[in-house]
C-alpha cells in the first residue's frame, strides 16, 4: 500500500457503552462517495435522523495516477465542511473513517489533513481488514443469524469476511471496486471478469461456502437489487433483507453487465453517477456467486457505518434482539402506556402455545407495535399502520416476517381483506396470512375490551380448549362484557375455529 494510517489520523477506539440519548454520527469517506449518517442515539436498533451522501469519486483513475482525483477531492472537502455544520448543530458525537482510496493513494495523508480540518474531527484510515470487519459487524447487527460471506463493495475495493454463529472471521480486501475495476480493465467487461476471477482464486475458504448466503453491502449492489425488485414487482418494497436466489441472481447480473451506460440511465431507479458502476458491480456479483457456489444473495442495509456504531456498544447491548428492541422502543415513544406490550404478550401467549421460536418472537414484536397507531385518524388507522410497519426500518427481520407483522397490525385496527393487502398476503402465503389475522384479532379484542389500561387487561385471561376459546374475567369487572367486546372476542374465536365462552370468576 502507498501509505499506512498516520498516528494523527487514527482515532483510538472509544470504550463500549450502553445506550445513550446523544445523537451519534458516522462519516464514511469512500472511493466513490462521502456520506454522513446521524443516528438518533447509540443503541441496538438505531434510527437514522439524517442521511446524506455526496458522489465525489475521489478514487477515479487511481490505478493510472496513484493519486486521489483533484475535482473529487475538492467536492469531498466541501461536503465534509457541510457535514461538520449539521452534526455540530444537533450536538452529535462524531466518528469518521476513510477507506480504500485514501488508504492506497500517494496523497492520502495530505487529503486526510485537509479533510480533518474541514470536518473538525479526527479521521481514522481503515486497513482493508478493519474495513471488512466493520462491514461484517454491521451485517451481524442487522442479521444476527447470517451464515455465509459478507461482501462490501465500495468504489475502490471489495471487502470479504466470513460470518457464522453471530461472529465474523478476519476479512480480506480486493481491488475490485467499480471505479478501480473500470481503470484496471480499461473499460472492457470481459477483461474485468478475468481480473475478478484471478483475484477470487487466491481467497482461501470460498470453496467451503457452497449452499450458503452472500450478504451484499454497498450502494452499487443496492442499486442492482432495486432494479431487480422493480422488475419482479416484489410485494415488499424494502431493500433490507431482499433476497435473490442463485440462478436468477446470476442471470440478472450477467444481463446488467452487458447494458450500456445510456440504457442504465434510462432506468428510473438508477442515478447517472451510478450507471457507469453498475455493470462492474454486476460482474463482481456474478463471479463471486459462481466461484463460491453461493445459494442466494441477501441485501443488507447495514454495513460499515452501522458496524462502527455497533462496535461502540457494550456486550450486553449488542446481545439484545434488534427487532424486539426496536418494537419496545416504539412502544415507549408512540404507545399510550409502555407497560401495555408486556401485558399483551402474556394475554396472547395461550393462543400460540405451540408456536416455534420464530413465531413467538414475531408475536412479541406485534405486541410492542399494537398501540403505536392510536394517534391516526380512526378511518385510516388500519391502512396507515399497515404501511408504516411494512416499510419501517426494522432490522433482524426478513420480508415474510415483515409481511406477517404488517398484516397483524392491519387486522388489529379492524382492516378488511381488500385489494390493498392481497399482494402481500399472496407473497406471505396462506398460513402466514391466517396467523397474522388471528394475532391481529387478538390484539384488537384485548385493546377494545380494556382500552389502554394494562392493569385492567392483566386481570383477564385467555384459555384455549379443544372446543372453545375461554375468556376469564373477574366478576368485579363484569361490566367489561359489552356487545362490542363480545363481537371482537367472537371474531377471534371464529378465527380459531372455536366457540366463545366467557367465564366470570
């Protein structure tokens, strides 16, 4: 490498901490883009308060010149000065990292000195191994059960790291970022394929990945996934955890690698600055899938920046379930009583006594979300809450699980089976749709019967017998048994193919 991280540019790693109420900002100086993300706080399930990127392409023509691009560098400095103003205005704690282009350029340290002055904060130049590790940490933060290989494709490099059992191995860095690959191949796709194949042959362990998943990180691969999602008219229009099976992914990557820049610019979801990079990103994807015999591509919205955040958390905070943590946080912020979700968990548990861990986890998540739409207009609560949950920035959840949660909340607010949800029902499958309806009707019955009063709801209980749904209510609260309540409980019993029996005790 042309230069190593200087002592003045490297930030000493901060101690890991628990959740904090102070905003946490990460600046990522990449080969193609410079980005600022401000998260609401340092926590297990962070929410982005602000996200801005500038496509500066500081790594353009580095293979031939060895230097960072002058025009791109000036654009990056200007972007960093802007980021300083925004992060400072919200009082965010700031972490800044620089990756392949800065790491490898002859004038990398000179650029970092200017960038540090513009940003007003130290900038850590990551080694290739550190970059790979942080990207895999970000993926594991969002997909804790990831099993396979993480690939973070930036403008100048591809970082690979193996993940399994909630842990990542030491990663490798390859010079296959689209900007660098364009330069190395002299703009010839066939030559780019040969370069990638030669590089992948030297990566140990790829031959042991057959049948496992590839977790794709980076803007070019997200663009490819979005094009594929639009082409497939996928029911859930969320990039995180979007999956493409091996054969369709290979065919689609091969197709994109043959498109001209003009053709790609004609696709609505592709920006002009990304159009030139997509064929080369497609080449890397195709060759990696073939070389490692991977079974599927899984898109991760979390990567390097989230890995920086995740690495700052305590072991206790890192161990939390990201979906449950997010839903509990929403219950505290948006619900009428934060205790309600726990009471709903106990109240609905008998209905799903034989549920596996996956379904039980989703039931708990739905209980956390059950009261988050109460401020919406009553005529539109079902549709609005459904849309919000379907498209929420949840992590630790795949698309079918996301569909179940959204459908459950739709029924919780009394939504009817209309065309608005049929596509998602078909995608989820009959069994998932039926489970979601049962869960939603249970939440609706509970919250109609006792309102937002967890103590009152906690005095009632459910029991499922071979023939009946038994609802037990203290005699002192028999006034709860009104016509509207009986109707909601009957709807729930019918969904279970049971008769309703109300017992006063």
